[in-house]
C-alpha cells in the first residue's frame, strides 16, 4: 500500500543559507549536464570550448560541490537523523564514491591508469546524482499543487525537448549524415518517439548511431509508460513517500479508483511492462538471428540480432511502430529468401505485443486478477477441503475490462474483414501495380497482411505492405481504425475504444428508445457519456484542423493521402502513404504538433486551459429544441 504523507520540507537551522544552497545546486546541475554532454557528445577536442584537461577539472569541482552540498544540508538540518533516513541513498553514494576512489588509487599501477579510473568514477557519480535530483524534482512537482493535466503536458514537452537536443549531438548521428541534419528533424523524431507514433523523416537504422537509437528507444519507453510513473517508481525504490497531492496526480494518470493502491499499481505497471517486453524480445531474437540473404549469409550478428529484438519488442508493446529497417516490417522483400513479414513472429509475437500494449494497464491488471482467481477456483474444487469450505466466488471482470475486450475483438475482426472486402480488386487500382507487391500477393499472405494491418492500425504503426498501394477505400477504412485507436490508460493513442463503444451504445439506446445507456446489465452514468461525446468532438476537430493545415502546406498531394497522414499523426499511429518523406518545414511542424496533442489527448489540453474554472452549483430551467 502506498505511503501517503504530507509534503515534507526539511527544516534547516538557517533557511537563507539553504536557499543559497538550492541556487548553487541548480547551477551545479546545469554545469554537470553540460560537462557530460561535452564529454560524450561526439565532438572532436578542437570543437569544444574547453580542453579535455579543463573538462576533467570541472567535473572534479562539480563532484566536490555535490558532496559538500549534501554534507552542508545534513549539518543545517534540525532533525539530522530523520533527514539522513529520508536521503540515505545520497550519502550511500558519497560513501561509495570515497571507497571507489581509494580502491582506484590502491589498485592503480601508474598515474595514468589511476587518473583514468578517477575520471570514470567521478562521471558515474555525477550521472547518478543527476538521476536522484531528477527523481526528487519529479516527486516535488507531483506534489506541488499544479493541475495533473499541466504536469502531464510539461513532462511530455520536457522529454521531447531533451530528446531532440540529444539527437542533435554528433554522437547520435552517423558522420556522413550529420552535415545535413537539422534541429526540426531532431524535434520531429524525438516527438514521434516520445508520443509513440513512429512517423519518421529519416531512416532510423541508417541515420542514427547506436547511441541515437538508444535515445529513441528510451524516449519510446518513457513515453509509453509516462515519465511521472517511472519517476515515482524510482522515488519509491529510493525510499521516498508519496504525498497526498502526488497520489492524486498519479491516480488520474493511471485511472485508479483507490489511492491507497497506487504504489502497488505503479510497480505492477512497470514490472508487467518489463516482463512482457523481455518475453517478446526473447521470442523475436530467433527471427532476427535466422535472417539469411540471397547469398546464404546471416544478415545480423548475435549482438545485432539481440539489439533488434529488444528494440522491436519495446516498440511493439509501446505501440510506437519504430523500426530499424528501411522498409519497416516489409524488410527483405525481394532481398531475402524469407522476408520479415513472412515469419511467424509477425502474428505470433509482434501482433500480441501490440494488442497487450493497447489494452491498457487497468485491463491487464484485471486480467491478471481474473486468471489468479480462476486458478484458485479450479484448484480448490479438486480438493476435499474445498468441498467442505464451500464454493469459491466466481472470478469477475470489471465493466471497463469487458467493454474494452469486446470492443477490441470486434474492431480487430471487423477491421480485417472490411479491409479484405474493399481491397478485393487491388489489382485493378493503378497504384497497386507499383512493384507488383500488394496486387500480386497470394491468398494466404494477403490474409495475414490484412489481419496484421487491422491490428497495427490501432496506433502501432508497423506495416507489412506499402500503404501507398492501398485503394482510396482501403486508406479511408484505415483512417477510421486509426482514429478509434487503442484503449484508455494504455500506450496507444486515438479517440480510444471505450469512447467509441459508449457512442455506439448511446446510439443503440436511442434507437431502442431506452432512457438509460446499458451494457452488461449495468447503467452508464450520464457524466461518462458527456465526456465521451466531448472527447469524440474534440478529436474530430483536431483531425479536421490538422488535415486542413496539411492540405494548405502540401499543395499537390492527394487529399486521401493528406487525410491519412493527419489521422496517423493525431492517432499516434505512424503509418504513412509516403507523405512523411515529402514533408516541408511547415508541414513538419504541423505533424509534430499533431503528434504531441494526439498523445496527450485534446481533452487533456482543454482541462489544462480550464483548470481554474469554477463548477456551478445551479441549473437553469429546461426547454426542448428540435433535432433531425
């Protein structure tokens, strides 16, 4: 159970001196970040404003200031023992730093090796202290009293900006591509990764180095989970307590009804994510390791196959759609005996990862509890003692889980069936004749392709066929699937399945002339229906606005392709008919904003703008208007 306390601010003997320490610590943190960037940014020594020797001296001074700050705060604290307990990890790192420095000195065979060890130790200490400061700032912000919507917007904006700055470093980009690299492209890529979209203006696998790919993968993971959730988990591991305000913020982000279970829910979310991604990566490794080119040689080494498996496993579960292959999941068509899309892992591993990530963490937790209760019920029935104690209560799913699961299954089946029907005459479309791929597919591969595209259109963004080869009807149907998206509190975007289901249920209730909206023998509250209508309306306005802006910025593009691009960006899907490769600077910024707003949701932005609007406690007399 989460420990909910009041916000604790250490009481110092000299508050003025403590404020000066805060200012000094802020300047030191900025200097620490700058020193690490200059060290590992990939610049040559001549490009740096300081020499390597001066940089090492600066880092030594930073370590000294950080250690002195912790010791000074301990001395100034009125309740030193309590302060030490709350910040034990800081002082454990200081002790570890001293032990490591002494050990390096004792084991160093000469001055050069000892000096190199000192540099590594001080840089590791700086990095860990920056991480602790970031975790502390995350918890303080969550308990600061700012509206949850503003905290969510701020956390995603900070990740996008920070990630874009990292992607502009020479260490993140291949040397032959760095000269033509520009910040808007880095911001586009970082936003696409943070918002788990998958739209790209450059090829991820060939344009970025391993460091750049790792930055993109970290943004995908943090964007899928949420920086506030990750920061809270790290804070809990460091012994920090959740304040009442931070618990309220997390409760809204995780759609949790019981605030007391937040710590457990956060641990479940992170642990379940890591376990599912690890299992997915393990199952994807044989696929990448077994890739053979036409010459009979392995395409990837063991290390390369492992990195590909980890990257695509995380990208699939987070519904990001980023791939390290130039043609996404179409890689190998015409170049390998068995291309990626023809392996069993496409529907056997990638597709389940997408579905699990798009269901939402509340549904995953509910399914876990349901499976546990079902196993207990079946086990107890087999035992003699179980017959004496009576039957175990039947496992039940929540209404949210039932609606989510039924809607997901219906959309997956309906999406594949209708896409197959509208693409029956694919060979008759002029666009389908390009490369002869989609139109020349046999019945079996075509069935697998439409099944996979029905799944990936729910904001995942992987593609096994060229979207440009679809007919206009096929593209329009994909736009519908992309707009609906995944489920609430998941890694997916879009309008959300539950919102769509409530709209359908409301229409069905009206047709049946029922006064209430009912499903699974339960009545839906009016406030939820009003919220669903608001989300659908705001999302439709967002898609229309982005489509109009793109149509103006991209004159000459077919309207259906522009609409497809807008739906993909707003739904954080990542599919494209090729328009992304032809974006100009203005349309890049439009898509960047669409991905950001689409990941947060237009309702979140509206709630942020109306956070201080007071609720009215009165109502006007009612009067009818004419409809239809």
